């Protein structure tokens, strides 16, 4: 899809925002959906300019930004803070905010309160909830009250302790459970669903049965779209390197820039005359 269209008069580019109906049309037209996590204004602006369709403000920030071992310590206030910054840097992409661990455990009204805060205070367009059948009633409640919801099934990071770690889900007979979760999320009214850490054959089967877009992460190429954690994509985080994460920028490039800066300051090469104000 075209990100920007310049008018013949030379006026500023026209930006057509990505919306829930646009994503649903992309599925019907077999146009692959591109999603990346974002956590601040500067990177959100670059990702938006690159033509990314969905900016997901993931609670993965607990790991890649805050340095925790899991996503569980992240608070609702922190999610709102980072989502607000991402929204400020976005003109085209749909911005989706993760509801963090604990925010989805109080039933429909409690989750609605959290979702309303997110949408009103950050300005984003949707929230994401982890879970399938067990959370479908909550998804339905939110959607009935005009809160757009993205689902998330398979490897759900907020369930890391129950799952015994970040492990592939849905192998063998367990695949039927993941399929049931995805169908329940769709039936509840979610506009899309993330499929994480499941076999590619299962993801292809789910994608074929659902009418809503599937966004894969570690789920193979047959999904309607893909999402990567930005810090994995840029090789900025190496505490955990998932098998499915492709690094598009060598970490040595970033480290090299930092090393060069250190050496130039120590040697007196920086700041040079071109970086200095005259008296």
C-alpha cells in the first residue's frame, strides 16, 4: 500500500491512515500486513515513514527497555506513557497498545476501565489482549463498547511461568487448542489476532479458517502479516535472541558508532570546529 502521495501542486504529502477496516480489506486482497513494536517518538516516526502498517506498543518494553527477565512487571501507567509517545510520532500506522499483566484479570468492567484510560490518555486506536477462549468474554465486552481489540494466542508471554518459559506452543494435539483459541477471539469480535511461537503448518491452517487478519511472530510465512520486536530487528537486544527474529542491522554498526564517539572525545577530535559556536 502507498504510504504517501504527493499532489501535483507540490503541497504536503497526503497520508491515508491505516484503520481497522483497512486491515480487514488487506486480508481480503491478500496484501501482507507489516507490524513492528515501538516504544518512543523517534523510532515511531521512522517506522511510520517506512510504511509499517501497525505499530504495536508491546509490554515487551519490560524486557528490551527496562531490562526485566519477563514482561510481567510492566504497569498500565508505563504502557500509557510509551503509547502516548508513539502516537505523537505516528501519522499513518494504526497504533495498538498491549494491556499489561494484571490489567485483564478483573473481568469486563475492570478491563474496560483500563482500555478506556489507554485510548483516552494515549490517543491510540486499539488494545491487545493475550489469551483465547478464557478471555473471549472480556474481548466481547470491550468490542460491544466500541473498543477495538487485537487478540494474541499461542505463546503468550504473560503466561511465561505457567508455560515454563518462552516455548513453542501448539505442537501435536495441542494445535486444536490454539485453533479453538483463535476462533474464540474472532467470534468475540477481535479485528485481528497475533499468532506467536506456533508451528508454521498450524498458523497456515488458522489463517485459512479465520476471516480476520493473522499477524505472525515465529509462526511462519503463511500468516496475513508479520510483527517483530524492534530491538530484535535492529539487534539492540541480545539477552534473548528468538529463533524467529531476523536481525536487519548488525549490532556492530551501533556499537561501532559508540566506540568511535568514545575514542574521538578521549582524543580531542570531537567536538571539531564545525560543531563549535564562534564567540
